[in-house]
């Protein structure tokens, strides 16, 4: 009580979430209590994570911000600076204590007394291992008293289970090869096949690659405990997948060799292999949780948690890593009938996570209320998980920050010192046990009827790990618990839970499923990809943390512009991606040659054709002039990109895309097309280059009525983009296609200085082609930034005169100048006269060397 400078403060404003109360604050020896007629909040001092005394607000209120380990965030506003200072210093002295005996558990007396009083005897190693089959179903294991006085390994339980063939003398030598003398010891024996899960610490290999014959013999004996025996000796092969699972990332394990530790050299261990689980260390997990807490506190304008900030924390990634490692153990034990040895660095953090989650999946007993209590006592308390260090029970002054209203330099120095100062106490904290409970919650969510306890039971455990109200979670090992006489001086949390058992039972639990051992045999295989945030633990709703991201919400204004129609994909995505320029003939055999590489079959084009399997919902992609399937799909996608950019962002990006497309195409045509030998057949050179089985459908001379209609529709979209989108929301060709037609076909009458206006009822009116953003299209008039010399054989549209309208007949083609012709002089020349060439029947030609595909083809 000497630490309390002020015991009661009136008219204190408390802000919790979006709710504000004005009440009285009471400070006791172990709790801070805020009383209001509608709300009473108790905060245990050990649950306090950080306290910050802020600067005065504009309303002359002095704030005190408190963050708790159980994700409770409150802000207390005081009327005077003296009150906030007294409360701040009192909380600091009551939280930062120097001895475990000052914690609340040594002073707590339940009132009324608990109805059950066997909490400290709930776990008996002799009874529990006998239930598994040690000494009853299997004589390959024995109890060893080598650590009875904790002199062998101070962090191990006083009674360990080892192979019968290994003596205590061998154990003593093997301990020298393991960190903290934590030798491989039995953790679980599977009820179905007597396969075992053992745990240990890392081997002391070092840079010299040290080895221990005793350690190798111990592990070999463990892996032979369920090998069938015959008259001539053991029968090998039934345990061919024995695993040594190193829970660390590979780089971390190898790096430890520099400090004399490391990982097993598998050349020295027989009949097994090693796997790295890739779970990060305690520092990464601590930072990840801090980022998650910051994300929970960052509320956007819509009072929702930022999903992107949550994802940046990487919390679910770490949970998934633990789940995947546990599933590896489950499969190897239950499916492969093999043994698993698990270790990390010292064997009390990641090792406990993996072995515990795996046993919950393997043994239905551990999914009962009492069995889960036994599991925690065995895997966490007995095998030496460091509750005091990882939970930070003996808090530190570094968790308290006081900002000065008059000295900003002191504030900056204090923040920098608090952030970068090396503090061993803070570096030892990590949410390892929290992650284990999170993994149990994930498994429970996927199998809601296979657990006897409910979610409330898990949240209570998480709170009391930090509350220090009970003696179970105060110490780093079993030796410390016995040294401080925790079983006689402190209450057990299991008495508290079992006295109110009905409050923690799952109403959907079906024990008969596991008792009959039918179906999955009582073994669970949770999906490590179907995980979610534990919303109730974080004080949020499931929709807030696990709902759709705000950016993906239909109410987002941006998504209204990202509809399939606006992206140029049409109302039916499958229809918009189906080719309509050709159809397969019965002779086409695409099953034998799906890419058309070996065959010479030519598919006849037919304007407006469509192939659509409506019964199966699968669109058959057609080919034109031997074009392969993947190339046609690439053409369709490339042709829609400008429309997508135009629909989603306006026309600003379309012009740049057109220029890029033309540059690529012109360069490819100029480099791949041989010189024309005759001007009477301007397409002969291109046909020759595309005579291979995989034809070039991008030869610009190809034309049909479908093509003409498409260009007309694109012209209308240029003149009236709004009407164009309303009339046809799914254009089949892009503005880049139109620009290419203009440059390669200067006689097209509707471009450049043509007189006929296709949008008017009659007469002639000169128009200029422009992109939707109002800028001239590439290659049209003076708006083109590309010199005419960059494209051989292309006449500038600005030098063209009037041309008659071309015919839209599908069997005629407008003559284009060959790409190999010389560039005309800048002097004005008459407009070229359209030459109509009838398509001759396809003649089988000798295949030539196939040319590389262009980046974009039409």
C-alpha cells in the first residue's frame, strides 16, 4: 500500500472503443477498478502491457493511455496534472515488481471456496503415460529418475520416459550433446500403432561438427520401439519415414553452429530424415503481434479495421506455419506408423507448440475439458515453458512512457531510448502460448463438434496466463514451481475452471464420434489454409476482422467502374473471350495436335461464326487460318486492354498503349517479312512467311465483314465515346487495332483527310481520328510523334487525298503497300487506288522455318 499515492479519483473520464463513461477510479494493491453505474472495469496490474501519460488535450484534460495483454485499450482523462501523475506513478510501482512472490497469486483467496480442489493433482505423469500404453501396452519404454532432484536438467520434469534399452549412464553422456541437457524424451505414444512423439533441444554440433555416439544410439532406440521383431531380428521397412523435425527455419538452424549449437548431421543418424518446419523465433512473433495490435487500433473513417494493415502483420502466416508443422507430425504418426523427434533451439517454445497441437489432433482425450488441462500441464508446465519470461510477469519500467508538456527534447530522447535500449526482460517476451491457443481455436472452428470445451474456455485461459491470479502459469519450469511451493501457497486455475464447468462446455460436442473410432479414427486433419483471425480474443466481431476487405466491398465507388462492362469484357465473361472469326471443320483433329504444330489443316474463316457449348458451359476457342489456341487467346486479351483502360480510367492511357503496340508490331513486321518481288500480289510475301503449320493470323491483309463492322464501331466510339459504351459495352477490337489499320491501310476512307463522315446521313465532312481523351491518335496527321521513316512502306495519312469508300464485301481485300517498299518522299502524292484481290483457294505450300511470335498480334 506504500506504493499507492492516490487511492481514489473522482470525475475520471474513461474511453473504451467508441463509448465514454465518467466515473470513479480506485487503485488497490492488485487491481485498478473503474466504477460507473453502467460499467465496472477491473484491470489486473500484471495484464498491463504499456502505459503512456500523454500531453494535455485542447479541453485541458490529462490523458493516460493503457494497453493490456488481453487486448483491452482504455484512455483515462483526468482534470488535473497532479492526479494523472499520481495515478501513473502508482500503477508503475504496482506493476514493476522484483519478486514472483509479490504477484497476486500469492495473496488471492477464492471467495466462496472452489467446489473442486484437485487442480494441482490433475496431472500425474505415471497415470498419464500408463494411459498411453507405457508399461501396459508397450514394454519398450521406461520411467527414469535421473532428474529426480533436477540436477540432470533443471528445466526438465523430475520424471522422464526413455527407451528401455538405454541406461541412465548413456543418458548422462547424451545430455552433453544437447542444449540445456534436454535429451530426447517421450512426449506422446499413439494409441493406434505405438508410434511416438519425442522432444528435445538442439544438438551441440558447432563449427567442428561434433557428434555423440550416445545421442545417436538414443535416437536409434527411440525409432525402433515399434519395429516388429522376428526370430532373426528386427524387420525394417515399417518405419521408413521416421522424422527429425527442426522447427526453425533452415538459416536459423545453420547460424546456430557459430555459437556451438546447430542441427543434426544426418550422416550420423540411421533410418530417419530431417525436415525444417520454418517457424520463426520469439522476436519475430513478438513484432508480428505488435503490428497486429497497431492495426487493431488504427480505425479508418468507416470505423473498420484496415485489412491491409492486418495482413502486413503476418500473424496468420505464423499461425499457418505452426499448423502445417503439426499436420506433418499427425500424418507421419497416424498414416505412416512412424516416429517423430521434434526440437527447436532450447526445446520449450516452438517444440511445445508442435507437440501440443499434434496431440490434440491425434488423441480425442486431449479434446476433452480434463484432457486439455492434462496436456497443458504435461507439455507446457512440466517440460519447462518459460511462462514468467515469455509473459513478462515481472514487468519493467520500459513499458511506461511519460511525455512532458514543456520539454519536447526530453520526450524525443525518452522515446528513442525506450525503443533502442537493450532490455533483456522485454526481449524475452513473446506470444508463444497465445499462438498455441490460437491454433486450438482454428482446429475447433473447423471441427466444432469434436471438442468438449468452448471458445470461452480458451479466452479465459489466455487472460489468466497474464493475470497472475493462479500459480499454474507463474514459473519457468517445474523446479521453480516446487521451489516456491506453488501448490500450497497458490490456487490452481483448474479448480477455478472445474468449479464452473458448465460455463466452459461445448453444447455441440459429440463424444460418440471419437468413442466409436469410426470414420477418421478419432484423428483430425485441420486445414492450415482455412484459418482466420480470432476475433473474440481481440475484442472485435468476426465481420470486422474476417469479412471482405473494404476495397472489395460492392459499396466501394471504385468498384462501380471496375465492372466487366466497363473493362470491355461484356456482361458474360465467357462470351467475350470466345473467338467468333472462324469455326472448326469436321476434319480438324485438335485432340491429336492441340497447338496445330504437326498438322497442316486450314480452318476456313466465316464471318460472325460462334462456337459455344451451352450444355457444358465451356467455350470452344476457334482458330483462323491455322492459328493456335493460345495465340488466339492472347490476341483477344491484348485487344481488350485499351478498352479496359479506357473504361476504368478514361482515355489518358490509351494513346500510350497504341504507340507501344504499333512500335512492337512494326518492328516485328519489318524484321520478319521478306522483300516483295511483285507489286501485283502485295500479300504474297506475308503468306510465304506464314506458310508454316502454325500460321500468322496477324497478316494485316486479312479482312472480312466482321472486321469492317468492328472498325466502324470503333470509329463511332471515337466520335461519341459515351454512345459507344452504351451501344456496345464489349468491343471485340481495341483502339490499338484501329490505329494499326489506319497506318497500314492509308486508303481507308474514314481516316486522315477522308471526306465521308460515317456518322452523318450523307455528304462529305473531313474528320480526324482522336483518342477518347481528345488527343490525336498515333500516326494520324500531325498528332503523330513518330517519324514517317520509322515505318517502311506506310504513307502518312496527312498526305492522302480523298478516297472513295471501300467495299465491305468479306471476299475482297484492300491492297496495302508491302513493308519492304521504299519510304515515299514527303511531297504530296495521290491517294492510292484500292485494289481488290480475290482470295484464291488455299494451296498447300512447303513449310518454312517458323518465325517468333510478336508481343501483340491482331
